[in-house]
């Protein structure tokens, strides 16, 4: 058995109601903390799998919007 550490949440999404609850939880966390949950580009950048230039190209390839703006703030 492995304990889940602080700052980790287990979200059961087996029903439509629990899916909505999980979605609302993620939206609240992202809004309050100003961070994206499971942003693969951010993870890749922070782990050194992609460079600053790679992240810039990825961000610029996206349509204008909040997600693109978030990626650009990482730079």
C-alpha cells in the first residue's frame, strides 16, 4: 500500500454527478491558485523534456485564449 501525499486529490468520476463534482473542484483549484492542473506542456518544460524555445513554439501554435496565455506566462 502506498499513501498519497499532501496536495494530492483522488477524484472518483464514475457517475455523471461525480464527474461534475471533479470538474468543479479542478476549476476552483485552477482559479484560486492560478495554475493549470495536468498541463502537459508545463510538466515537459519543468522536467527538461522541452526547451524554452519549444514551449514558445507550442504556445504560439495554439489559438489565442487562456491556455495559450498560461503557457506564455511560464516563459
